C-alpha cells in the first residue's frame, strides 16, 4: 500500500483536513474532517491528530502534507521533524479542487467560506490547471453569522437554517413585482429582489429575518458568480465551501440558475473543495 498525501486548509473559522492514498497508481480519497479552534496552531495540530488516529495512520504512512488557507502562515515549521510539509496558494487550491470535484474542465469556482472568493479555472493539455483569481467579496459565512447574532441573537448555522425554514421573504425583501406591474425587460423575472430588506417592517418575524439574511448573502454571491461566468462566456459555476450545505442557500442558487441560464454545480464534498485541491497540488 502506498503512502498518503494530506491536505490541510486553515481557514478563518475552522481547519479542514483530507487525504489521498496512492493505491496501484490510483488516488483514493480518505473521508475529509474538520475541527474548530480559536488558535490556528491548535486547530492545525488538533485536525492532524484526529485525522491520523481515526484513520489508523502513523507518521511513517504520510508522504507529505500540503497546507493552504489564511492560517497556514502560522505554521512556519514542519508539523513534525522529518515530515515533508509544503504550502500551496489558496486560490490555486480552490480552482483545482473545484474542477476535480465537479469533473469539469473549465468553470468559475466559487469558494464560500467566511468571505467569498471567485476563481477562473481551466485544465490545460499538459494536465496543469490555469488559475485566475477574479476577486471576491466580504459577504459570506461570516456575514451570515454576524448579522444573525446582531439581529436575532443566534450564532449557529443550524439554528439559522431552522429559523429560515419558516420564513417568508414577502415580509422582508422588495421585489420587482412590488414596484412595477409590467416587465421592464422581456426576460426579467418579476420575483427578483429589487432591494434586500427593502420591505422590512415591525411585523416581520425572526424566521422572516433569518431567511432575509440568508437570501441576501446567497444572492450577493450568486450575482457576482453570474457576472464572472458571463465575462468568460461560461455557463458553469462550481460552488464550494461551508455555505453549500445550507438548504436555503441552495434554493437561492436554484432560482438564479433558472433565471440567468447559469448552471450552479454543488458537487459531493463541496465543503472540502479547497483542502482537496491542496492535497492534489503535487499529484
């Protein structure tokens, strides 16, 4: 049995780890994991130790460790003496992981973490991947949690999702149909949001507000992705990151997909796109 290559993504709120085991020339994915900790080094060592123990691995089983993410800069030395540790640029990891998980050869890859990054990624004939960082937005998971804490007094994703399930956007957002009886353009969806929170009043429930926050975050990210895809003449956007796991987030992208003829792909293990891309960095 061959040795394993591990990827570690040290993000703003959690550290993710994944492994690929080389078996007979093929890469076998070891189930990804994540841990949360306030200190990046504590998070890194916690994720590494948990992963090794739960998968029955020893240091001798590890070929190398590929690290990425904003917190990877805190690990200036190898995790353990003699262990090959390398740093992979985060945006390269995002693009590589997005294409690998989706099976696409070319796409806009969106990483929805604490904030949001957009990447253009394309496979080259030599097997390498062309990566262009397109920019991003500070609107992301951090926005969702921060506004929910401020406006609702809750700060867990599960509670936000539960509240949003009972919400009604008609009590929160101003839609095109609220402002005009006729279409301003033949292809315009009259249910599109004209102003997030533009219809909010004191009768709105906590569930309405929760859904409004989720909708605003998802629409902001989604429209940036639509513009990026159109700029490259593409109709495929691969979504990765923790926000892909939220049902109300997914529903927003389904609406945008039908409206703008852009296919939003949420592949299996989408939450782990960046760390998977890091692990594949030198394979």
